[in-house]
C-alpha cells in the first residue's frame, strides 16, 4: 500500500504539469485560430477586389505581414508546449517503469523533467512575443483609420 502512495506522490508533478500545460495550449490554440481567421478574412477581401480605398489595401497588407508573424510565433509556442507535455509523459512513464521493475531511471526522469520545464519556458517566451506583436498589429490598424 505504501508503495502505491509513493508512486502517486512521484507521479503527481508530471500529471499537474501535463494538466497545466494542456490548459495553456488550449488558450494558445484559441489565439492561433483567431489570427488565422483574421488572415483568411483579410486575404478574401483583398482577393475579391471589393476594397477600392488604396490606404485600406496597404493597411491590410501590413496587417497580413504582422499576423503571419504572430501565427508563426503562436505555432512555435504550441510546439514548445507540446514538447513540454511529451517530456512530462516520458517522465511519468519512467516513474511507472521504475516502480514496476525496480530498475532506477532517475537520470531519465530528471532529464525529461528538465526538458519539459525548458520547453514550457520557451513556449512562455513565444507567448510574450506574441502579445508584443499583437499590440503592434492593432496599432497599424488604428493608425490607418
């Protein structure tokens, strides 16, 4: 019984990490979808040729450039977060394998958790970059009104 309690305690950190990062991925995915929808809408408006205001066309082209940059940044953030989840899962599996076999996989557990945290940190940096660039895209939009 005590062994199962120890297993649960050891597996708790990766499980919490997976849950937290999954929530972050959900939020980032929502932002990514909005950026992609905005790009599609602007692109469609430009392709249809219904916009006659040259200033608005220039503004839309500038926005598309910024939005594409934001989409790439969000994609990188999501990939980093997915890697974080992957390494947390590797850590959980190594904890379970170690528990079942009695073979110590402490180096694997530590390395996978370090990679998981590093990936999470990198993803957070990408999210911060996205927030910075979103403000710039809005400023372009407002400037051209």
